[in-house]
């Protein structure tokens, strides 16, 4: 799951980013409207957490431009205002959800997770393949009666492979959807993560390497 946080309060932005990363999400951060719009247009985010009062370009304008451009990302708007009129205005611009400040962080994580499940073709909250079970809402995985202790990137790769329902997923797509923009595009991170994930999943192996194509369950 990949998330963009657009928030001009740098301390809050970094706090939100760290918290979402602990929830096993890949997070990019922008601190103004133009920067947020540029990242949102150039990358395929599942969810954009968008502050309304941004320098350079108001959050309402960013949201409206994303909607007009046909952006598939779900938008969660944040604002210090909490009136019914503000809520209606935000949703009318194309936002999918609205959260007033201050907010409880577990609520933010739950809202982001719920929106992410709507960002792409409908995926069940619990993914299964034979004796492998991945609970995307609770961020837990198990095989048989054995809980799997997965690192965030391992969980993200497994989730994406299962959600692809047998489709081969390229290393480039995995890198784009599970890692953030700071990742070196020539890194071997995907290959290393797949190797570690296979070891944790155990036998019989379920992740197949597809020549010149990628990986699939």
C-alpha cells in the first residue's frame, strides 16, 4: 500500500508518515500544494492524505485538479475546520473522506486502510491461498496454524501478489507500489525481499518466478 501525505506542518507530516510506515505502508511526503500535486500525478498512490490549508496551492484546488485529471487515488482531506459546510465542500471537490484536526491516529490509519481497499479493483479484506491467510485490515498473516512475522515490505509484497489473483507482477510494479520514492530504481530490494518472504512462508513454495515477467502466487 502506497500513501502520499501532503501537509505543510513538517512535524505533523513526519509524525503521520512514521505512523503509517509502522502500519506497513510505503509513504511519500510533500509540504505544499504544487509539490503534492506533482507527486500525485507522477505516481500511482493508493491513498492521498491531503491537508486543506496548504501553501502554494490550496488543498481544494489540488483535490479538484486530481479529480479532473482522472486520478485513481483515494483522497482523505484533513482540516482544522469541521463544519458541515466544509465537509460538503471537500466531498464535492472529489475527496473520498474527510477528517477534522485534531484526530486520533488509529482513526487515521483505519480510514487510510479502508480507502486503500477501494482504490483499485475490489479486494477482499482477507486474502487466502490454500493454507495462507493474509488479513489486510489487521495487517496479519499466517500459514496453517503458524503466524508469520513479516517485515512491512514483505507484507506489502505478499499482499500485492495475493491481490493479483495469479497475475504475474513485475519487479517494477512491486517497487512502485510497495516502496517509496526514495528507493533506488536499480536496487535489488525486490529480489531480496522475495527471497526472505519465501523463507518465511516455508514449504511447499507458493511464490513462482515467471521468466522475464515477474512473480506470482
